[in-house]
């Protein structure tokens, strides 16, 4: 399923303790670490976002956010898009929306196939589906989608 990031910034708002600047090595370059994976990485602010990065008013007011996040008009953007760590590049917050028979959205599924839902029936179905689907399967998303649709849900 195609995923397009809307650059809303939500997924980066609480990553300030996880993407850490260890040392500034130049006006726009940094040695960093990704705490969750224990991986060091070097990052340079994207040339077209340096004016955004230099304005600290928003980031100073949002202490939990990743230090590289900045507003840009209606968007909240990563200013190291080129050099961001792999888990940031590959993150997909929603790969599937799940609707019940009346058309009401009852859940979403992330790129790691985690279900976000308060609906107990959908959660029961999901748990059953995931007993036979490994999230490392190349066709795992399609299999989960098929499962939901066979149980009367609509996905999109
Ligand atoms: S991955 Fe999702 S939550 Fe994160 S910025 Fe993109 S649309 Fe927003
Ligand atoms: S490096 Fe970029 S994508 Fe990753 S958490 Fe920070 S702002 Fe978000």
C-alpha cells in the first residue's frame, strides 16, 4: 500500500530523548546518536532548510520534540531529511485504515503492522489474524487487509 508522509511532525514530537545531538561539528553539522538502536550517525542540516533550523523559537517551546524538527508554514518538517537515520526514513504511521460496515473508521495499522484501535471486536480479529501472519512476511500487509475484508471490514 502506498504511503505518503503528510509532514505533520506528530511522530517526531516526543523523540527528543531518542534522537540525540552529541556534538556540533560545524555551523550546520552534528554528530548524533539514535538511542533506541544505539547507532551513531552524522547529520548535516539540509541546505534548503537551514533558515528553518536557525529559528529556535518553535523548538525551544517544544522541549520533547526531536531537535531537528521545525515548522515550515503549515508543515512540521525534519531538517535532516537527507541524513536522518533509517528508522526515520522507513517509518510509516498509517498503511491501512479500517472501517466497519457502517463506514465508521474503527482503526489504523502502522507500517510495522501495529493496530491502533479502541474497538474490541476489531482488536479480537486483529489478534486472530496476527497468529498466522508474521510482520516480516513480504505480503503481510496484503494478508492482513484480506483478512479484515473477509470479516466484513472495509480497508483503505
Ligand atoms: S510519518 Fe505520519 S505522523 Fe510522521 S510526519 Fe509523516 S504523516 Fe506525520
Ligand atoms: S531525525 Fe527527522 S524524522 Fe527523525 S525524529 Fe528527528 S525530525 Fe523526525
